[in-house]
C-alpha cells in the first residue's frame, strides 16, 4: 500500500500545480530554449508545460471540477494575479508565441511554491519589461537584480531575468535560487522533457515528473516523506510524461512512465504483456486501496525476480535460506509457489488500516497439501507460516512486510494477513459476497479505462480517510475533506501497462456517483 500513499502525495501536488494553468493564454509553435528548461528542471520534480494554441483558461473554466481541485482561495488568488499582470496586452506581447514551464517546488512553512520560466520574444529585453511595468503604472520595486510587483497588501510577484528568460514566482527565494544556480541542471530529466515536448503539441497541458525529486516535495505535505507509507519514493528513479485531458466529469491524465533505475521493482513488469485485471474480484467493499501486479507465466517472471535479488545482493542469502528450510521440513519450496502460482497477486488495505494480500493459485489443493509441514494451525481454514520471509522470496517487495503471516486458501486464492483477526474479518466479507466489484462507483471506472494492466494502483476517497488523516498536514487534509475541494472525488486510479520497455500510464480521478458518505472512525488532524 506504500505506493498508494506515494501516489496520493504526488497527486495532491499535481492538483495544486494545475492552478498555474490560469497563467496561460499563450500561443506556441516552438519548444522553449534550453535555458528556460534548465531553470525549470534545476530543483523541481514536477513541471507543467503548455504547448498548444488553445485558450487554456477558457477551457478549464468550463470544467467545474477545476475549482474543486485547486480550491476557492487559489482561484481568487490567481484571478487577481492574472488580471494585474499576465493578461495585460503589453506584457503578453513580450511573451507571445512562447512556451511556459511551471516548476512546483517545496517552500517554507509547509508551503508549495511555483516557479514560472518562459522565453521572452527574441527582441524583448529587461528594459522592455521595465518599460511595460512603468507604462501601466503597475506598483513595483527594484530589488537588486529582481523586480517586486505588488498586487495587493498581502500578495506580491517576483520577476527575474537571465538573457531573455523570464522567471516569475510568489516566493522571492525561489527566483534568487534559480538565478544563482550555475549548474547545468539535470540533463537526463531535461532530455526526457525535450523529447516529449516535441510529441505533445496537441495536448492541453503536459505534466512531467522526476520521481527522484518527489521526496523533497512530499516533506511539505506529510510527515511520512522518508518513512512509513511514503518511504519507497526515496529509491525511485523514473520519469513520467502525462497529458491532461479535458472532461467535465473526471480528471484524467495519460502518457508514459519510463523507469531508469534497473533496481526498481517495476522493471520486472515493463516488458510483460498487460493482462486482464482479475484479482480485484476478491476484494471486500471496505477496501481503502490496493496494488495489483500482473506477472504473466510465473516461472518466466521468477527469473526476473531472481535477477532483481542479485542486483540487490540478496540472491545468495535467499537461496541459502531456501535450502535450509527445505532440509528442515523435508520440502521442495520450488515445487510449491513457482509450480502453482497464477498470473496475478494483489496487496490491499482496508478502511480499518489492516493490510492483506491475495495470491492467485493454479492448483490451490496441492499448495495446501505441500504447506502442511511448514504451517501451524490457528482456527478453521486459517494457518500461519512457521518460517519468515517465504512470500518475499517468491513475490518480492510488495509482500516484504508480511514476515510470518497467517493465511487461508479458499477457492483459487491464498489470502494472507499479519493478524488472524484481520484475516477473519476479511473472510466474513468475502464469503458474504460483500465485494468491491459490486459497487457501481468502482465498476464505473473501468467503463472509462482499459481493463488490462501490468500494474494497477487504486484508492477510494471515503474508505481511506483514516489513513490519510495521519499522513497529511492539516492544510492539505482540510482541502482533501472540503466539499469545495477533493471530497467530491470518489476514487483515484493509477494504471501502468508495459509497452516496449516503458509503461503507458493512466492517472484517473472519478467523481462520486453515490450520495452516501463514509465517515472516519477517528480524527486526529496533523498540525
């Protein structure tokens, strides 16, 4: 479930970043220069790019969900900023026919800052900018190499220039830091953006994500950026390019995710054919989130897993432990899971925070028989592994935290949990057919998206409140629960489908289709 909270953190930043789409009514026919792109990529792991000749403002104002995403306060703030500066014809002439990049950065006091970088027209100069400010009697101050544009008693913009690249932010420190940074920037991320910018001219807006820099952003919205549910982001090395798709009923991004780190667990799936999603059919209706993994034929996938263990210098140790277990219990572990595992497994978390998993088996009766000596009876169908880490040996990172779990094999699945009570509660739901797939709001999602995937991550808004409240600072949680904020969204889904070494990616937020609201069991808002 760690990936679900990681994705939630990214999502909240993405949604805040969309506010700056208000900045643009620009036409563009060329890609921004390397200097503008260098400023954009210096410190940010989330960057927006506008690349077409549509009126972004008019289109987004036609989507009622936009105001829910960014909140009333930000809408009012951006209207002031736009009317005071960016919509003025004299200013727009300096930046017409140019691209715009919007970098999202961690700020002070748990705030998210923005840095807008764009090219001025080839003939524009700093003197032209100054003359424009003076001619329209815009209140501003010269601060050494910056200009402070005063929009109100509490709101100011800071403008800086290098050559003909203009930088704008509400945070003075972000502009100064960019101008004072003499490094060449991150060439890998820069090249990734440059390549995809040329392919995205027809999209309303593009979002670029450098997952390596996301942890710094997450620190401002959650205390769990380096530990707990979000710790997995500290090891991610991947880039994503997502295009925003206009809709009045949902928020939808689609594009590509490219994993650059050979040690990333996702690389085990990036060359596999996407499969029809099936394992979600066993999930109970109180599922808060899940992560689904499509393996293809297990024995083929196991080779990839063992290579992954070798890269982590764990393979020899795991092989030794398997031999010790085989000798102690007179078993052949390779004849249990590799020979009888199906093509999917899923880990999931319930509303009460309990974590479970389910593994699809091709021969459940045989697995039950072979595990008898390696298991201790608990009650009824529930047993417990006598040795730790066995599931990690055969399924890797997603099942690592199930050290010596309880399990029950029913129908074609092995269901596992770290406590017998969690497993018993789940089995009651499962046997009563109180399942997620019986909920219209869940079924509706897959009427909009393909029902095949390599990796699939899902979160239900209402059922996840108990987890989210302990993982977001109060300002972000209030927006999450605000009827004029994210509360109107029912669910979030992140879908990755392998495609020639990368992943075709869908990021999808669906609105509520039911009036019923799930209330949290307890509330403890972080300061």
